[in-house]
């Protein structure tokens, strides 16, 4: 196989062109020199002189054409590598080479300024992101984490070195990258638990699609609302105390005057008994009210131990015999919780669901599932009823607010306190598929086990 012909380089072509330019004259001069009547010494001297002149001019041509091109190439290579400190020098003004050097130097200065601006903007952006309370995450086109701020590190309970390049599915973000609509969810992370506003914005970097996810903790604004609710609670307590103590004081005063009268009326014993009965009834009502308040304010800290979820749910589903409860089996899990408190929580939720379903002759279902893709594994226990639904979702967790005749208004508040004491959350909402309510209890999962019994 014949090798392909070798192409001449740029400097070789220049040398050949220069030789072509001087070759005719040189050849004619040499022919005349060697065919004329000259001594050999003269012929050799002039021949060597002409060859030396030609070689010298060729070398000068290469130095003045090839070397400046190599200098410019080296300068452009330095710019490409990010070194903007090199400048071209040595050319004269009003010269094409000077113009070329000036343009390359101007390009280097412009790139240097742009790089400084970019570094300063990046440094400012990083400082701003570090000071933000919101968690910021950036994923590349392969949905792998490329950027996370300090709030995001605290939220996920891990360092940036361990988080970078992890897939969105591993972090539990995959579902959020599919939707651009902002929404609020109750979530449990290794570093925090609460309600979070989730915002996803797609963008492009270097022509490739990227994803920006921002998580904002909205628990504090909600807590501010709760603080206002507690202020209303104090007014409710004051009103209830006044409603009970005012008639007790009035009746006690009347009975005191009745006993002191001489002579007493014939029916004074009847009036005395009736007054004491009213005082006893109001005192009992006030005692029930204060007992409910004390129960709400003095919830003990949980004492965790292994609890088998299936055993707990199936037993609770059989406690209330008014309505059969459908149990939808889930994964075999054991969680570290206070069994008594969790049982009371589920009993309250299930009782509310049965009360609602009884009104409309509907059904009640309870089930559990593991939440996939979250770094801190969690379990969700869901209770669905086919009752009339929630008429006022804004006041669900306001203490002593109730829509039930004779209700205390502390059941759901206690349930949420129990859930949050275990590092979880409790949400109630109207169902979207049919009429009714959906209660979702989310708790962190301990170790999976096959048979830890209650």
C-alpha cells in the first residue's frame, strides 16, 4: 500500500515560493558566471557568495513571517487555557503585524475583564446562597446534583462532598422535577421536619437542560398563625372561666343571704338545693374544660420502642365496632415510636373517620406505605373516609375549635403534637377522588423487621 503524500507545512511553502522567486535570476547569473571568461577562483567565490545571500534571505524571511505567527499562536493558546497575563510585544507601529498584536492584546484584556466579573459575580452568588434560609439545589441534564447551598446541606443532614453527583431519585427530588407548579408539602428530612414550599424552575447551561429546586420552610409563618390561635385560646379560656365563675359567685351570694335570713322562707331548702346543684354543674363543666386544657398542655415526651406497624393497625381497626374498617396491607415494617401515644393518635383519627362515614353511610379505609426516594426513610399511615368532608380546613388544629356537638376541640391538636414529637407530621385534607377526608400521618422509619410485636 502506497503511503499518502506528505503535505508541505506553511513555512516550507514560503521557502519554496521564495526560492522560486530568486531561482531564475540566480541560475542565469551562475550560467553566465561559469560560461564566461573568468578564473576558477572568481567563479567559486561569486557562487558561494550568491548561495550564502540566498540562504540568509530565506532565514530572515522565516524569522519575520513564521516566528510572529508562532508567537500569536502561543498567545491564543494561553488565552484558551485561561492565562490572560501574556501580551504580544516587539512590533512597529503602522505595521500589519502591530495591528494583529494590538487586536490579540485587546482580546486578552477583554477576556481578563470578563473573567474577573464572572469570578466576582460567582463569589457574590455563593455568599448570597450561603446566607439564604431557603435550600437551593441544582441538577444537570442527567438529574444529578451539581450545586447545593448550606441550607440544603443542613436540610439533608450531609456534607456537600457526599451530596454532589447524587441522582435526584436518591434524594427524593425526582417527582418535583416533573412539575413546574409551586406547591406546599409536609415533609420529613434528616435535618428538619415541617411544611415546605417547593419550586422547580428549568434552565439551560451550556446549551444543556438543568433544573433548579428551591425548598422554603413555611412552618414559621404557620407557627405565627398558631401563636395568634393561642392568643385566641387565652381569650376563650377567660371567657369560659367568666361564664362559669360569674353565675357561681352570684348564686353563692344569693344562697349566703338566704341562709342568713331570719325567719327563713318555707321553701329555702328547695332553693338551697337548686342553687347548689347549679354550682355543682358549673364547677363540673369548668373542671372538664380545665382537664382538657391540662391534657393538651402537658403531653409527655415519647418513650420509643419497636412497634410492628401491621399488628398495630389491624388491632386499632377492630376497636370501634360501629363500622367495619377496611385494612389495606402495606410493607412489613417496624418503627421506633411511643406505642401508647401512637395508638391514641390513630384511635382519634379513626374515630373521627367513623363518625364522618356514619353520617353518609360510607366506608373507612386505613393503610400504610413506605415513602420512596427520601434520604431519611419515612412511612405514611393513611386513613380515608367517605364522610361529608372538611367544612373548615383553616381551623382544624386550632385548640378548642370543634364542629361536633359536645366536642372538646383538642383531639386533632393532640394528634399533631404526638406526630411532631416523633419527628413526623399530620395532615388532613378533603379527598379529590370522592367525597370524604384523607388523613396522612408521616413518621420516620427505624429498622425494618419481620415480627416485632406490640
